[in-house]
C-alpha cells in the first residue's frame, strides 16, 4: 500500500527544484460537458452537481448504465485522441478484444469514442443500427448490453466515481481524474509522457504493469491474436481490481482530497510577486 511520503516523492521529486508543485487542477464539471442541456443548466440533469436524474435525454442511458450495480460497477475504456492520431487502424479488432474480455471476466464496460468516426462506424455495424451522430450521443449498447458506447463528453471526475476501474492511454488528465476518484487504472501508453504516467502508476500500486499497444490495438485480427490479447487485458483487469490495488487507489484519493491545486498556485504566485516587488523596492 502506498504511503503519503511515497506519493509525494512520485509526484513532486520528478521536477527540478526551481519548479513549484501545487497539485492537480480540476475544472468544474459543467465546463466539461458537450451537452448543451447539462452545460447550460448543470443542476437540472443527471450529470448535475446534485446527482439528480431529471430532464437530460442525452444522458438517460448513460446514467442508467453507470447507476446499475449489477453485476458490478462498469469499467471505463477511453483512449482519447489515439484513434484520430492514427494508432487505431482496426477498430473492429479493438471491439472484438473488448467482447472477449467481457466474456472472460463477466464485467460490464463503458467506452467513450472521442468522436472517432471509424470506431463509431464499427459500433453501429455491430449494433446493426443506422449510423447517426445523435444515437451515439445518447449511447448504444452492444454485446448483450455489456458494452455501452458513448460519443459525448462527460466529466471524468463524475464518471470515474461510478466505475470500478479505468482503462486509458496514460494522459495526465485521465491519470489525475482516476487518482482523484480513487479507482484502479490499467494504462496502455502510446507516446510522450504517457509512458511516464503508466510507469509511475504501477510504482504507486494503483495499476498493474502497463499494457502494450498490441494488447488493445493488435496488428493481426485473427481469432488467435484477438484471444491472446484479450487474455492479457483480462488479467490486467483482475490485477487492477485486487483488494491491494483498490486500497492503494483509495488511499491516494484520500491524500489528494486534501489538496487544492488552484488555491496553492495562487498562493505561490502571490508569494513570488511579493518577493519580486520587495527586491525591486530595495
């Protein structure tokens, strides 16, 4: 289990002494919505601050899916812009892996498509429904209702608290949101700082060993390759949902709940401004 000192060393000592580390910044949930109904009146819909479930038709299915506890909380899957950056060359193979993982583990999953059209087209093909932007904004369930596919934008801080774990690409925002929500992570890095966050989350004990790219996005789409990849992902799911990993994630969330990154940044800026002003006066 991670300690407060270990977390501090991981997230602070990475930076040079000249850098003042203030903590994560989280913007208000209503600023992160692509839905005008929720964005204009966040307290009136299911994604509002009071968690009420009233008028927002765009999120009815999403809210129902994540609110169900049977058989367990869903597992989030989101690769952000990885698709549009050219990494997801075979969306159907990606979905087949998720289908196999569902069959192996029995867990439900929720995937945010990030508006990547080839992935959304593959989902519509499996769902056997006409492709329409509106339908995925409201959500489409496939694989006997075990995989909920959604194209809208919702706050991770809201969604992750209703998920058992998060499978993502290791972006700093996704990592921070999962840490703050206190859920285990399964990270598949593709580029840049994603490898740093993937390694660090494993070191902190909130994630198993990072997945390799071909575990989610295989180059081969034959049955053998799909099953091999699915077995690796399924093992990562079991490892992430172990009692030890979940306890470490909750402990870090408790530590982060005491932080206020924005207020600390303001304090540091005031301190630096006063110091510069004092030096100029002398």
